[in-house]
C-alpha cells in the first residue's frame, strides 16, 4: 500500500514520469525484462494469428487520415506520445487515480496483472512495439483504467463528477468515443476485461461486455443498428477489441448464405424505380438485413454522416486484415451500386431509407468514396442473391412499362383525373364515330331502295338490297 500512496502523492500530469520512476525503484522485480517479450529494438514478434490491431492501409488512408487516426486521445501503443494527444494525458491520470481509489486495490496489484499478460498484449499488435517493459506496462495501465472508469461513469450516473470536463460537454464525450473506435487506437479486449473483473468481486456488477455495449450504443452508433439482444450471442472471449465488438454487434444473427456474384451490373435506385420497384424502410435495425420480394426492396434506415463513416471505414479495414467475414465490405459494395448519383440519394430520402442530415450531393459522394477502398470476393458475396433478383426483375419489360405508366400518368391526383378525362373523351369520340357511320349506312340503304329508276337498274338495286338483307 505504501507503494500506491507514494505514487498517488505525485499523480499529476507534469510529474507522471516521476510517479512511475518511484514505482520502478520500489518494485524493480516487476519491471525486469520479460522472458517472452524483450524490450526496445529487441522486442519479440508474435505469431500472426494473435494480431488484431493494425494500422489502416495506405489505399484507405490516402486523403482520409482523419477517419483512422485519433485527434483527441491516444489508446494503446501505436499513437502514444504524439504531441497533439498529450493534453488528454492529465485527464487519463485523474481517471486512473479515481478508479484505483474506488477499488481499494494497490497500483502494484494492477501492475502485476498487466505484467503477467504483457507477452500476450504485445502479440496483439501487427508491428513490433518499440517500448521497453516499464513503459509498456505504464501505458497499458493508464489507458485501461481510463477506459474502465469512463465506461463506469457512462453506465452509473451517480459516479459523475461535477468537475468532469467530459460529461458536461456532450460533444467532447462523442469526440472521445469516436477516437476509441479507431482500429489504430485499440487495446485488446481481454486485458480490459481482466482488469475490470479483478478490480472487484461483487457478483451484482454488470459485465464489462455490458458496460462496453452501453458506451458504444450511446456514443458509437449513429445508425442505431445495435440491438440489446445481440449481447446474448456474443462471447467475450472471442472479442478482439472495440472495433471487433462493433462489427459483431452489427452483423445479423442469422447467417447469410454467400454465393458467387455473376455480375457487378446491379441496377441503381433510379433504374429500379423506373422498373417499378417500390422502396420500404426495413423493419429490422440491422444494416445488412436487406430483402427484395414481390417488387418491394426493403432496406433498413441508415444515415450518411461523418460519424457513421468512421465506424464503417474502421470495420472495413479490420475485416480486410483479419479472417472474419466481410459483411461491411460487401454491404458498401452493394450500396455503391445502388447509390451512384444524387438522384438515387434523393429517392431513398423520399422513402425514408436515408436520414437527410447532409446535402444530397455530399451523401452520394460519401458513399462512392467509401466504396473505393472496399474489398470483396466474387466467389463469396453476401448479397449475390439479392443482386441477381434485382437484375431479373429489371429485365422484365412488363415491369418497366407498368412503372412508366404509373410514374408518368398516375403520379399525382390531377394526372389521374386528366387521364380519366382523356379516356372518357376518347370513348365518347368513338361512340360518336360509330353513330355517324351507322347513320350514313342507313341513309344510303334507304336512298337506294326507294328511289324511282329504270327497271333494269331497279332490278339490280333490288338485287343489291336483297344482298344486304
């Protein structure tokens, strides 16, 4: 305990380095080099199977760095120490201090927990971590306790501090949340859960998965696609980090059968509309739950915004690096086929599928930019059946003719009235023409049969009249 008190007395941002120096002097055995993870340039690489935290590829980052790199708070090791992120370090230290005081555990206790997991944590990063063991443990401890304390304050309102600059500035909380769902800004989920579980033995506490779900649902879910029942089917041991957790919360519960994609020439929303397809907001909140049946394309509501783009881009990057199924990549490829022009966006806004939060042109451009970095397989495409059904429907000329009639002649009440009036006028004209023809026919017959003429001519006329009879 004297170790913790010594450190707590110096727990201020300008002196945080001195704090950990005192810890090292009193607990040198805790910071000795590990046998499985060497320090500095001699750091050992770990099997690629364990890696789950990557830097986003250049083809995705080019011109879009703001969607992959943190601008407020660094979490983990890839962006630690950057000048623009140092302002949050003092706040992270305050959260660590509050967490340790509440749990009534010594700092040495948490240091030892992290030391035991150091090799495994190092192995989760896709590149060699150039921090020695002391620095490594320090970074993980501060960032992990900061995250746990933040989640607790979001879940339990009574823990809110009136002097907390985060919770009294909602936009600031969202900015921090958006930084915590970046692929390059992650800690392994297991180390967070281990620290949380070991911090207290109370059985009535919510699980760390539930805390994470609560935070992500309120801060990292602009599409409102996260459903509570998904927690029942998610195994915490299979979660890599928060980006992976978001991906698992987004994917449908019912597995989609993948098929070969025969052609990328999927009709756009405008072409589907011209072919008579009706659009409907999906009853499901799951983004991937898109159905087409009896001429109705059902698409779950989504918004095209910067916040949703952050989530989509980082899930896409994670899917491309890992061995998980590429639901998000396939979804964006499909979306880019359906929405290629502002008119497509306008139609989906009209039917309530897209929430209008930005200019129509911006929405179309955002979707097309997302698709530029997407990776998918023609052999295993989640929406192959849907694309095939849409193409088949559009190739039927009857559907297009019927849609053209409805869209051009029955699109407004006045157009319907005008069409009916034109049909009535046409019928009246036809009736009048038939009446005139009958009148002319009868007049000619009477004239021929009753006019005095020469006998020879009369006989022929009689014969002609008999022929009519």
